[in-house]
C-alpha cells in the first residue's frame, strides 16, 4: 500500500505522520494535517495513548483507488490507522442542509451563513467537514488499543467528544462551526428522517443512509457537547478509560448505570431520553 501511495499521490514530509494527497490537494492536506498534528498531541496527552496515524486527502479521481467507501468525500478511517478526507466538498451535505428548510428563522439562517459562509446560496459545509478529521482521529484511539465500545452510538459520541474537547482547549474560535448546526438539527421534525432510534443506529449504522447518518451524528455531537459542558475533559478521559477496561456485554439498563456511575449522568441521559 505504501508503494502505491508514493507512486500515485504526492507527499508532505513536514509532519510526524505520513501525509499523502492528490494533485491539486496540497493546500487542504496542509490545513488538515496541521490540525491533526495538534489534535493527536492533545488527545494523546489526555487519553495516555499514542496511536499511529496516516492521512490521505483525495480527489474524486483517486478516491476509489484508496478506499472502498462508496460515497466520495465522507471523512472516514480505514486499516485502523489511516484517515481519508476528500479534497472537494461531498454532495451529500446538500441533503443534510436541506433538512433545515423551514426550521431556521431569518436570524438563525443569517447566523449560520456568517459561521459557515455560503456557496451557490447554500451553507459551505467544507469548514465543518474539515473538523470531522478529529472525529476520525478519535477512532484510532480505540482501534489500536484495541477495544470496542459496547454500542456504536457510544463509540461515535466518544469521537464527537474528542472533537469538542480538542476545540475547546486548542481551537476555541472553531467551536461555533462544530456546534451550531448540530444544535439547530435538534429542532428538525423527526418525520424528516426514516431511522431515529438508537436501536436503528445499532442495527443499520451507516446503512441508514448518508443524510440520516449525519442526523444521528449531529445529535450525538450535541450530546457530547452537553457532556463536555457538564464535566469537561474529565468526561472524555473517564469515558475512554471505562470502556478500555470494560468490554463485558451489558443490557441497556446496566450500561446506563455504568455510564452514570463511572462517567457522568449526562452520558446516561443520552440513552434514557433519546427519541424513538
């Protein structure tokens, strides 16, 4: 795989991890790599683990040569150590933003346009998508130990909490870009998505479809923000340490009790109050 990267993709040698990118993608690769370097250092200190990391930033032409993920531009990780980002905005974001039609009042829409900017009259989601690289980095912290969270939603909330904690501590000026749309998504009528329950998420995961999947992620990002606001970076550390040492099967009731006892009541409240 490494030989193929060097044969086709360009590289940057300025980072403590390999950075490969498609022709024309260097500016975006530099921007993402610089953030990942900071986030990797921060999360390694908080979580007392130092995962290996590679970054690929790919054009549409190169996407399917390096990943089997079927949707161009969806940030994701593969092979337990490689974060893959698109060089161009993914088209599915238009569907995500479309869910907010009729939800935002003029003041809220103006706030979102100021926060994200616009492209062709739509919110420019590229700045939000760039921050997802830190979410994907979060996955490497459990994949390489390795350990598994007992629920997929809990794993994804952990990764969103990684972003929340990192931005709050290292890039606070970026927090509005991470938190605004998830907060607004909480007001979207639930009948705009087919799959809504945590059971649906466990059963189907990305199979719920890209827009529905982002709806889940936005709600889990909002939950992670609530947890961080309640307990700070200690919540991230406790969530990680709890499940790094606890891989037993748990009923929902047992899991809620474990979260309340060892992490925070806000973590338990996610599953107790999640809409069905």
